[in-house]
């Protein structure tokens, strides 16, 4: 009996599911359609469509499909939605008593309810200045939208305008425009949106408000205005995701304002600025960061390790900004700055970057952006970083990269370079990214994208160079991409081109039936021969002797990633050196086994030739960097740390030239402790770094460069 009951129940549930599946049709979204237009076409409410298609209230894409409920079910869905709030009504023509939820924007609500932002603001004037969670929205769609005229001191946004363009046309700065409209601005400008145009000479702050300045943090502002960060964000929801210079904040705890802080300083560049208040624990004094100071120098001044200083001041992990206020131990802060010796990585003989150093421009600021999985808040919080890395260990390479970049930023500051650093957290759900920069020259560094298709289309009001760090970015529109790390394919090609110019026989040894790079090798060296070894690296009987020539030099290209293949095959090669002139070749430097596995002597005996994107002879520059990195972060740098330092420093130097960024790419070859930057134009949109050296082990002289 129980079995029959179970069978009937299963059939009943299956029937219910089948009926439920038939309660909607699928609509293929056409270009230009909105959810509101589609709802009218099918005679259903937009809310009913939202219920079946989570995420459609934010954005829909042409070419995808929407589930459209049968019109007979719409009223049921609307009533169910209204059960969440007995006073809320959402229908085709009326939205009544809708309560705004955290994270909602005017743009999202206008799409959801099928009205313009202008209509939304017209019927809900309390949201014009700022939309906040808890606001009640009422919309009567039968009311005709007023044709608006911009009042004095206002601007109505039209199609194609940008914040930068509006600011410039009104003779004000972008920061002034953003500050005057901090509560009105969402991620994108909206057509019909009303912006306040402040007087160009006005100080746009009023009692109970604060204009965010460069270098301000939520932590410092919350402390200054005697509130928690949560309270600050509650009063100013537009800063929840990011605090930006120019934001206008509601800080209406006027009775609890901190007393004016008197700043005392001397007139010398080496003076220390202190604020005359101490922290509540009495052990630290507020300290104002001076020009040219670095993270390393501040840690020495404080008598603390870098980890201790950044734990006390998490914002230092993101950047060291002149004018920022940090905590320093009372007993070590004095009236003059201690002299801190900074490592100059160019002091290794001849300065190979003299062309860049001779033409530095320090009066004009530039913008440098990092496109990473971390926001600035997450990067500044050890707890959040550790939590993210525990969930995905691959994120550690981004931390390593940015720590190397931080040392480069410190080094650039000692050169008086003028730049702003911004972190942009990547979001694969956003196909476009618009950067409104106040600087004429900008660069965005994009490291280690796991999928180049996730890279958004970037637009900017100013010149923006896209720096690819092993991300394989495909340029979009007219943007230019600079591939900063030489590709594996270029390393192989350059090595093969060198071999092709020599009067020698080329033999490829592989542990596979088909050598990995056979087509590339034959394209450059058509007469190359191929030999196979077994899984242990041993040749077939007499196969090697029958292929080697006594009247010529024999280049043996080893095409395997296995150490056992390398050891056994090279042992065989060394046994033939008395009868044949043999030289070992590898097409990628990463194929060389670690020194813990294989002695350099084997390389020397076989005079190994290999491509290298680093200069293995520059031991002083590399050792200086490693020692400096270890002093700061108390760990050895990884390969990603090295890339972070070299690429960031090179980009900052190139941005700070008295010519365009692209011109420096075309005319200047630079070298840093690990990498050489020798860019060549691949096509109209891509420049590739071809800074690869062909190196050879020599039995007497160690390593030598062949070309």
C-alpha cells in the first residue's frame, strides 16, 4: 500500500511541476527592448517578469531570453508580492508605498517600474538629493511627465554627456561637480537627470556636511566626527561601496565634532607635522605623512615592522599619501624627520634607464589604476584578505603582485613623481567600465586575468593605457594594450631564429610521439630532425649516434617538462661529447629544473642555450630587491612580487615623461632588477614586450648573452 501511495505522490508532484513549467512562455530579447516594453507586449506586469527572471530588474541583454508568465497568472503574482507589505501596491499604472531597499538606485528603480528618473523624482521630490533605504516611493503612471527647464544653477543631462564634459563646459572641476551631486550620482549618468552646478568659486560645504578630500578614509572620518563606520555609511549610503574625493557627507553630529586640530610644523621640508591630540589609549600620536615619505621609511621612523605599522594603520597597505593622518608611537615621533636610506635599484653600475630619469615631469599628476579581485578596503584588512585567500588560494598571487607594486610606488615617491593610485575591483557581471579621470595621462594595470573574456570594455574621458600582465587581453574599440611580459611563443621564436642563423644541425628530443612545438620548429628550421626518448629519458639503440653529425655543431633541443627526462637524456649526451660537438637548447627558461634538482655543472658542460625574460647576471639588483621586500613584508618575494615591482615602476616612470606614453614605448628601452622592457608594435592596437635575452652557460665564464 505504501508503495502505491508513494507512486501516486510522485505522479502528482510531476504533474504539478509540468503544469508549472507551462505557466510561462519564453521571449527572445531584441535590441532596444526594456522589461516595461515587453510587459506591455504580453499584457503582464513588470513585477511578474522580475519574479520569474532574477536579475532582470537590474539589466537585460539583447539575444537572451526572458520567461514571460501567462497573463492569467499575473494578478496572482502581484498579490503574492504585495503580501510582503500589506500597504504596497505594484501594478501596471500604480506603485504605492514601495519601501526602498539597501543597494537600490534611482536607475534600477526607473527600469523596474518602467518610468524615467525624471518622473521618479517629479513624483517623489524627497529623493532628488539622495535616495536612501527606507524611503517610500509612490508613482502614478497616468500623470504626464513635466517638460522640464533647467533652473539657474542646474543642468539636465542629455544623451552622450559625461561628468567630465559637464564640469568642463561649466568651468568647474570634476571634484566640485561630484561633491555638489554626491547624493544624486549612481554608477552611470542618466538621461534627464538633474545635476546641481555649483559656483566655481564657492566652497561647497554647509554646516553638518563634509567634502571628502583626497586621502580621507572611512575610519579617520568616523573617528573625526565621533561616530562608527556603520553610522557614517548609514547616513551616507553612496559611500558604502567606495569613498571618493569629492563626495559630500552628512556628518550632522555637530555637537560631537572633534575640536579643531592645530597643526604645528616648521618651514623645512624635513619637518614632522603632528596633530596635538593623542589616541584614547595614550600610546600613539597622530602623525601627518610628509612628501617623499614611504612605507619602509615610516616603519623605521616608528621603530616597528611593516606588518606592525600596517596593522595599526591598515590604509597604508593600499598607498602612502602625503597629508594622510596615521598613528605613530609617542616615544619615537620627534620634531624632525630621521633620515631613511632608500634603496636605489639603479645603483648597479650604469643607469640603464637614464633616458627616463632625464625627462621626468613632477609638476603634473598622473593616474594609475589596478584592476584586481580586491577592493581597497579588502586589501587594507588582513582579516578580509585571509578570508578570501582561504576560499581561493589563487588570490595570493594578486597580494604578492600588489606588495611588489607598493615598493615601486614608494620608490617613485622618492623621485618626487606625482600620481594618484586607485584600486578597481573586477566584476565579471559588468561588461563596461567608465573611468572619469582628472588626469591627462593614465594607465590601468590588469594582472593575471583567468579569462580575458571577463575583461570589461573600458572607456575614459582622458588618455588611458591598458597594461596587460599575463592576461591576454583582446583590445576593444580604439584602446591600446601593452603586453608587459614577453609571451612563451616569442621566447621560443627568438631562440629558434638564433639557431637558424648558425651553421649547425638541429635535433629535437621529445618524450611524446609528436613534439610539442613541431610546427613552429619546422616553420623556422625546415631541416630539423626529431628523436623520441622513452618515459625514463633513454634513446632507442643507436638512434642518437645515427642522427648526430661529426662535421657540424649539433644543437639538441630538449622538449620535455620532466626532470627525469632531462637527467637521463643529458647524461647520454655528455657521454657523446668526446666524439661529437653537442650543445643543449631549451625553448623556455621555465623548462630548466631547479638548482636543487640539477647542478649548474651539467648546464656548463653542455653549454646550455635558453631564452630568459630576466637577466640572471644581475644578482646585485635582484638581491637588493629581495632584501628590501623581506624587510617590509617578512617573507621572500615570489615571481608575482617581482612582476608587480618592475611593471609598476616602469609604468610610473613612463607616465611621468614630457612626451606621450606611447612615444616612450616606441623610443625607450628600460631595464629593472628582473625585467627588460623593449616594446614592439604587433598591430594597431597591441604593443608587445620583446625584452628577451638569449643566454648561454659557458664552462669558464658562467653566463653570457649571445645576441
